[in-house]
């Protein structure tokens, strides 16, 4: 296993983590605005909608940070390759 293999695995895992952050954000957004049927008609938005919105914000920030880390690793990998010749 080379440093490049390791970096490729980190990049791959990083991409998966970014997808999970985005999925979590989508679920949080959906839950914040969901209306559920009840015996007397539909309910209003959930009383804890603010918590879902906060979770969405954290997920969006996590996805952005993950992407930034991946970009830095990719740049580092390219720099090492250039040095190697």
C-alpha cells in the first residue's frame, strides 16, 4: 500500500461522508416542514421544527467542511506526485 492508495481511500470515504451530510440535511429539512395526518385532520408543522432546521444547518456545514478537507487532500496528493516526478 502506498501513500497514494491511502489518500485515495481517504478521498473515497470523504465523498461518502459528504453524501451522508447532505442526506441528513435533506431529512432534517423534510422533518421540519412535515405535516402528519391525525384523526381530526392534518397537524401543523412539528413543534420542534427549530431543532430540525439547526440539524440541517450543521449537516450543511459538515458537508462543506468535508468537501474542503477533500480538496486539500487532493491538492496535497497532486503536489506529492509532482515532487516524485
